[in-house]
C-alpha cells in the first residue's frame, strides 16, 4: 500500500520546515523527505545571530532542531530519507527513495544550495572553526581580526566590504588578475583602504590548531607560496544549487537554479520551490523560511482549486 499525501516537501532546511508548519497547520497531510543532511546548511554553522526571535543568538543545529520539533508538532511526517527520483509528468506526483515511492498531490522542492568548496582537505577540518561560507552570517563573530576572502565575484566583493566593518584588515585572494564583480562593486572595494588584493593567487593551505591561524597563498604566475596570519577565511566562490535530481523534470535557469513562474510555481503546475534552490540573491535562513511559507500557501490554494 503506497501512502498518498496532499503535499510532499523535498528537503528539510528552514524553507522545508516552514512549508511543513504552514501546510500541516492548514490541514494538509504533509510528508517531508529530509535527505542526507536534515536541517540543511545551518547544521554546519555555529552561532546564528540574525534569525529573529533569539535575542542572545542560537546555534545553527539547535535552531534546526527546534524547527523540526515545531514542524512535527503541527502534524507533518518527517522521514530522514533521500529522494533519488521524481515523476512530475502527471498528477498525483511520484517521489521515490531507494526503497519506496510516495504519492503527492502537490510538491515543494526545498533542496537548497551548497557553497562551492575550494577542495582542500583542511577546508573541511576548519569549517566552522575559522573557515566560513557566509560573511553576513558569521562576520560579526570575527571582530578585530585580519581576515581573508576568497573569490572575485560580486558576492566576494560584497562580503569583503562588509567584513571591513569588523576586521582590522581584509585580504582578497583571487585566481585572476581582474575581478568578475560589477564595475560599481569594483569601485567600492578599490576605494576601501582596509582591503588588500592578492591577484593571480590561490589558497594552497590552511593552518591552525583548534582554530585557523594562518593561510598559505600561492601566486600562479611565480609559483611563490606565502604564509600569512589570519583569524578567519571566507570562501565566496559561488554556490551550487541542489537541482541535479530535477534536471529535465522542471525548468532550471542558466545557472542551474529552479526557474520560478509566478507564486513560487515551477514550470510544472502543482510543483513549487522555496529557498536557496531558487534564490541566489538573499540566501538567508529567514528568507528561505519566508519562501517556504509562501510556497505552502500556494500549494494549499492549488489543491483547493484542484478539488
Ligand atoms: P560568481 O560565479 O559571480 O563568482 C564566483 C567567483 O569565484 C569568481 O570570481 C570565480 O573566479 C571564483 N571562483 C570560482 N571557482 C573558484 C575556485 N575553485 N577557486 C577560486 N576561485 C573560484 O558567484 P557569486 O557568488 O559572486 O555571485 C553569484 C551571482 O549573484 C552573480 O550573478 C552575482 O552577480 C550575483 N550577486 C550580486 C550581488 C549584488 O549585485 N549586490 C551580490 C552578490 C551576488 P573567476 O572570476 O576566475 O571565474
């Protein structure tokens, strides 16, 4: 016997949980399939100081535990299983794990995005211990330190500028001799006296004991390696949306994010998306949660019309 749900939510970050809370509270029978990392990117962060409702901040994993509990309290079924296939060609939709297939009258894709990694072994070791992928989230925790930003795009430049509010100095390490960022952004960073650029350079190593204390950068033209002391490294070399599963199932944009029509709707009626899987601009827990709310309300409207 296959279980049929009004709504299947794929992914369990702030977007997925919030969608679950709203949809279950709205009376729908809801299943969340959480995937390999229940809680999403926030499970890999430490202090979260900018999620409203926590005056002293909260640890990312704790925030996600609370969200999960709240979602379950509303009646959502959450299974820590990974979706390996979807069939959105006709309704009801089919969502499959390696062992089971679930049936959903509607679906919300909340699979998020992962920050692109440099690919160094030490990057993993020091993630959350001086290596960060979000200056807006973690920057204020690095007061009065000398910091490094890796990347040459708009996000990296925005982060470098932002970090100068807290840091004594910000170094930008970029693999080319010119930035990819827009002219306006370049004008800003070049005018900022606290930012120093290391051109044609890549990160060759990250060192430290418990926390990062130095970075090795290598100039690709001279092959010279330099070790510099640092209190924190912000990797900002783009994001990779988790959409492999949905290629040819719903429309993606040219960067691989889910392309939305109006009202959180994907190219398939009844399939919605919420959070970093479609939003490459804001990428915040609170914005993902808000998108989750909107997608759930739209799914409810869709089902009302449909029945
Ligand atoms: P981008 O893809 O624009 O830039 C990524 C940067 O990282 C590039 O400079 C790239 O180098 C570098 N890079 C990629 N892979 C590696 C690697 N393995 N090692 C070292 N460096 C690497 O991503 P962003 O996140 O900056 O921006 C995403 C989108 O969001 C863009 O369209 C951007 O314009 C937009 N955005 C706009 C903002 C604004 O307008 N305020 C703010 C933030 C983002 P290379 O230059 O060599 O390709």
